């Protein structure tokens, strides 16, 4: 098998395939499963020390420009709604 090891932003990784910051990286259980499955790294959901519990119903909102509908999408889910001890447990 080919050696895919690399360094990304100074972080050594067994391969360049990382799980993005998204629901699959929102808690320790999922992150642990990703590493066991062979992913090279994980970009954890943004963590806060004591984040307010905010559940944005629509995770994505459309962006309009000069009357054009659906010019792009905006991700509204910016931080984990779980306390730090829950995220890391």
C-alpha cells in the first residue's frame, strides 16, 4: 500500500483524508469512530466553554444577489450546542 502520510498545517497525519467540521464531527463518539475507520484527521465542530443552547431550525440559508435566487448557500450552524465536557466525553 502507498504511504499517504502528510503534514497539514503542521499536524502530522497518516493520510490527507479528513472529516470536515459537520455533524459527523460533533462529539467524541463520532470522532473516535472516524479514526478507527481510517480517517487521517478530524476538524471538530467549533467548541465553546459554555455555549448557549441554540438550535437553528434551518441549517442552511440561501444567498441572493441582484435579484438572482440561490446564488449560494450559507451554513448557519457555527458552534456546537453541547458543553465542552459533553463534547469531549
